[in-house]
């Protein structure tokens, strides 16, 4: 049931993004005549549809989902901040397209990477980075729809060269 609810929320958010960014472009593509058959689609939008999509998008913008992240560093030592910053820089060098951030949760500095809805998705990236970051582990975390929208799938994020380097 939770998975169904997440899919529904993501669908509404996706519709909101599509409505905000490219609804007019989509309507124009539909109304252009087909070159082979000279057929076209007439799009009629209900008067309140755009308002409903926008209000759903606004309502869901701060919503949090239970998801997964990969914790690659956590410490509360005297040098924890500088070590966490060095870990962030090293991760960005190895995997520049994977989201990474450092947080301070009293008393620990933590470095977490990626945003995932399922543990299986997180395990794909974890399998690729565990050679470089021995302490890496998959953890449950609250993630926002905005985080997911700005994040891409780990299969597309991890350069093949970096994955091959880890295997050697």
C-alpha cells in the first residue's frame, strides 16, 4: 500500500512538473498535423485543471517520503568536520553526478549520497562505491520529492571508468 501511495504521489508531482514546464509545448505537438495522415488532435482543457494540478504540486512540494541514502562517513572526533569535507570532495571527484551532502547531527558529522525510493536502487550504487568507501552502508532516510526530481538513477550517474577502476 505504501508503494502504491508513493507511486501516486510521484505521478501527481510529475504531472505538476509537466504542467508547469511543458504543457503548452505538449499541446502544440499534439495539435500539429501528422505528416503521414494529416490527422491532428484537438486538446480541450477543463477550466480548473491547471489550477488543480498547480495546487497539488504546491501541496506536495514539502512532502517527505521514506527512502534510502548511502552513508559513507560518520564521526564525532576532533577532526570530523575536515574529514567529512575531504570525503565529500573525494566522492565528488569519483562520482560527479551523484548527489552528496554533509550534515551535522549532534554530535556527528555525516556524509550521505544519493536519493532512492527502494533499497534495491541504493544497493546498486552501494555495490559500486563500497571499494572506495569501506564504511559505506545503506540507511533509511526521509527524502523530498524535490530531492528525487533533482536526482537521477545511479546507473546513469556512475561513470563506467570509475566502476572499472574499483574492480581492479
